[in-house]
């Protein structure tokens, strides 16, 4: 802000900030947008669409299994459907939607104007979208992957899976992993460097901690799957032998690489979901969260232990018994931090005054379903038992309890909770409750019988079964449950469309919550906050004094953002963020060309890298930036001398 | 309405070096993820090695030492101009930045040329066996990093000549140097594994 703007009225300031931070008008504006809320909403809707597609595939499978010897879907299509269901749910829905919500919310919760690296954020969205489109086009053209979502070799190798099906699967991994990694980078930088003055690291909401932990897990998990899927596609396309035992390769290497990613993946999904619960519960019981430090430490230790469990997916692979016992112990250990979190939430509710609104109901549903999934997890952690139940419906029941209970229920809670912030309108509370009960009852009807089916021997991934197995009744029950669950999701979608534009107008803080995203209008303006706020304590809006100072001196005619210190969030310097641009979209398009081209011709990697390089350089080129030019000497002096302590000012 | 209490930040600098800068966090994010990938790659190398009785497999020589060692010397030498470029950037010295980035780039070019001879002297092919596959994967992994950082360096050199010369550009140069150091460090690891481990381990 130039000095004279200090005297500007709020209205004039609003107009100027809107001009600086707003998207350009029209279609061009939406293609070039780098605003984290525009991208975030797009990201959420896209990931939710993939959830719906994968859900439809699940319903098709349930219809096929509703009665013995059904001829609704053939074996080949069934293989593609269960592979697409798992792949889509894990890679195109669960991880992306957790990141998408964080992309929208984190900059608001930490009190800044934008996510760090906004152009990279746009790129992360586009590359995710194109990857998803690619795999679904392949599926529709009958070249959908069919070797299961973990694509075990040799089944997924060149010998047993000729054709292009598994190649598309391997490249989808490349798309989603690039997207996840860039978004993780943005989130970590935003959380560490863009927080409002006074929001020291020990004051950030537990939800923000959960996103931070998730982003770090992405850093260590995603590169492994990138390496694995690259090795697989090299084996398939240029005849390397990483997984070919005839030439010194080893299929077990694939299992190790996949699950070293695949197990942390579960926590990448689950940890942000616990963050939702930690955000929702205090709001609806009207008290600060119990055991802040314990909760944060639980998140971090869950992340650490989460990297030491992968072998429990491989108990049937014939590894040394000593090793298996070690991983049994490690797996049992992760119950401890999860238990600590659950007791903290119970204590919060116990000592609060609960208000049973939809988001809170979903959190309670999460407790019930997730704890059931946790219990079967403890059972499966024991390798002798796992050997019996491996590849049966018991495992299917277990991980749906964990993933739907641990991630989808909190997610629906979160969607109901933040809907007013996303759209400016309230969802219907009664339809929300209908959604919850349909989903809760439908889910348990669909998946509880699978425990029993697994115990009596039904293997997973069979496209049909015979009447004499005695599995018919429970399968029919599961199908009915699946339909009820689908109805629940349908009610949510109806609720969304009814209230998206016409619902009751939402106030700034309709739930009376404590975090900063509720300190700006619903939906927030393009620049998030008229003045960057300062923070006097945890549960910011509940403890904030009336005259809490705000930050001034940030220019409103260019995209200036205040950068603060990593630990104490004292003002440090001012950065200038980039303008909207088409280049991230073009970079994503050319990368898409490279990735898809390489499936058909390895040279595409060479030729394809040229447009990718050109678009990245054009993106980076500092054209038309209106940077404030300062003499270097003054800059250095400032770096040494300027010490502003927001906390002291606030005190 | 009483005037609000405010904190004025208008006098703060508009860029900063090191861990104050956002790009530093992006660079280290990149290093973390690429480093993880390398660690897993090297673990895979030794994993495959345990699965076979002979390593390298019978009738296969380890890669010829000469070209790999020469390249190790070249890339180690490049650390010096690279550090000088970083220092020049942090003291906002345009001429120093231009000079030392170009010198670093020349070392990179020399490295890339010698890399061609390295590939010719690996004594294996990726289609032969898993040993050949993992050796080529390691070499390909590193070469990709060398090439991307060289493109980055070229772009920054051009910007340092054509301008506009702004504070954030110097930060970019400094971050680029950090990334080149990473490329050097991962080469030392890959060199030890590909060239030395089959001989001495």
C-alpha cells in the first residue's frame, strides 16, 4: 500500500484489491486463473465427480454380485471395473480432494492473500484433470487397466498383460503424483511462510497441522510410486527387466515399492480427515479442542510409523518370519497415536455442549465406523490371521471401514461444514441429516456382511460365485446396502444443487467457529482479507480482543503478500505474487502429450520435452511484473534492521 | 468508529535470500522428493543385487572407470564456480553472477559431453538383464537432472543479460546454485554405487 492508501476507505480499498487480485472476465479468465479459491473449488468438484464415477462402478459391481451366477457383467469388464474403481478412488478422488480442500482453505485459515506458488497450483489442477480424463477415455475405449489398483507383477508385466491397458494405469500414476507433489510443495510453503503475524507454529489450528503432516508424507511416499510405475512401464515398453525373474529381476521388488507408497497413502488420506474432525468438533461443542499438543504429536507419530508398516500388505509373499513379526508389532503400534486422537476428541465432546448439526453427526459417524475398521485392522496386523484372510472379502470390509469411515465420513462432514464458505449459501440441514443417516445405515449394510463373507471364504475380485457356496444372502444384503449408500450421496448432490445459488445466505461465521477463514465474508473476496489480520492466540476468533491490530502497508495495486518467519510468524519481508497466465494450462497440456505419447512411442519423451520446456520457460519469464524497484543497499539494511514483533504489539 | 490499531509493514524488504525466500522452500521440496526417489532407486539396486548369485552377472564387466571418474572430477570442480555464482547473487553483483554462472554452465556442458562416453562404456544394456536395467535407470535419472538444471541455468543467464534485473532474480540464481549442488551430491552417490560398489563391495 502506498502511504496515501492508509487513509482510503474500506470501500475504495476493496475495489482496488478486487481489481488487483480478481480473475480476468470470461472463459479466458477461468483458463488463466491462479486464484487458490477458484482452483480449489474446481479441484473439489472435479475430484467429487471422480468419486461419483467410481461410485457408479461400485454399484455396477454390487449389481453383478447381487445373485449367484449373474450375467450382468462379464469377467473381463469386471476386472477393468474393479481396477478402475480402486484406482479412481485412491488416485483421483481421495488424495486429490484432501489436497483440493486444503488449497481452498489453508491460505484463509493462516490469514494470507494467496497460496504460495499460485501458478504451480493451477498446473497441479490441470495435470490432475488431464490424467483423470485420459484414464476414463481409455476405459470407455475398452483399454481400461485390469490388473487391480496395485498392479502386481507379473500379472501387470509385459508377459501377462499385453496391450496398452496397464500402460495407461502406470501413466495415470505419473499424472497424479506430479499433481500431488506440487500441491504438497505449495501447502508446506504456505503454512511455514505465509501465516498472519502472531500465528506462531504452536497456534496453528490442528487442521493446518494435519495438512502439513500430509504434505510431508506426500514428499516421501509419492516418489516411490513414481519410481515403481516408471520401472513398470519401462519393463513393458522398452524391455527392461526390473520385475522379470528370468533375467535377474524380482516381482517382490514391485510389492515393496508399491506398498512403501501404498501404506503411507492411507495416512495421506486419513490424516487430513482427522484434521476435519479436529476442526468440526470444537465448533459444535463450543469449546477449544482438548489436548492440542497430544493431537499434534499423534499426527506426527502416525506419519512416522505409517512408513514402517508396508510389509503387512505382503504377509502372503513368503518373507522371513522375523521380519513379519516386526511389521506385526509396528502395525499394532500405530493404534497408539490413533487412540490418543480419539480420546482427545471424546474428551472435547464430553466437556462441551454438543449441537447436533450435520457436520457433527458425520464426525460421530466417523468414530463408530473408523473404530470398527481399526479393530479389524488390529486383527489383520497379526500375520498368522492375515494369512488366512488375505485376499478375502474380510480385507475388503476392513479397508472400506477404514477409508469410508476414516476419510469419506469426515469429508462429508467437511463439505457440509465449509459449504457456506465455498458458496456463500447454507445447505439444508434436514437434507443433510437425511444424507447422513442414509449413508451411515447404507454403509454398514453394505460392508458389515463382507466381514462374514470373508470369514466363510469368499475371495475378493471374483466376478461371480455359485449358489452352493452359500454366499448369496449376504451378497444381496450388501447390494441393498450399496444402493442405500448411493441414495445418501444422491441426496447430498440434490442438496448441493438446490442450495448452491438459492440457499439461505451465509453470514461471515454461521457456525460461530474460531478459525480465521470465518473472519471474512462467505464466499471470501478474491484477496481473502481486506487487511491481513494478526493473531493473539489459538482459537483465534474466540480469544481475539476487540481492537486486535491489523496489518497495513501492503500495496493493494500489485499482488503483494506478507511473508512471515517460520516459527514465530513475525513479519519478515513482502513478496510479489504472479499475475494470471495461460502457461500453466499449456505446460500441463504439453506434459499430457508427453506422458500419453510415451505409451505409444518411447521417443515421445524426447520430442515431448521440447514443448514442455518452452511452456515452462514462458511461464517463468518475468514479463510485465510491476516489481517495486529498490536500491540494493537499502534492501540489505532492511533485512538486518527491521524487526517487527507482532506478538508484542498485540500484547 | 475509533481508528484500528495497525502494524505497518511497508518498510519491509521486497525479497530475501536463503530460508526466508519462498523459492528456497520450493527448491528444498524438490530436493526432498528427488532425493527420496534416488534413495529408493539405490535401495532397489542392492535389492536386485541380493536376488542373483553374481553381480554384475557373468561375462559382464563393471562400467569402465575412466570416463566416470573423469566426470566425477569435472562435476566436483564445478562446485567452485557454482558457489561463486551463489555468493555473487547474494551480494547482488550482476557481473559476478553473469561470469560464474557461465563458467558453471561450461562445466555442465563438459560433463554432458563426457556423459556420452560414459554411456558408451557402461558395458551393459538395459535389455540384457535387471543389472543393466538398474544401471541405465540410475544414469538416466542423473542425466535428466543435469539437463534440467542446465536449461534452468541458461534461462537465468539470459535473464541476467536482458533484464529486467530485479531482486527476486538474484534469489533465483542462489536457489539454482543450491539445486546444482544437489545434482553434484546425487552424482557422488550414483558414482559410488554404479562404478565402485561392483568392484569393491
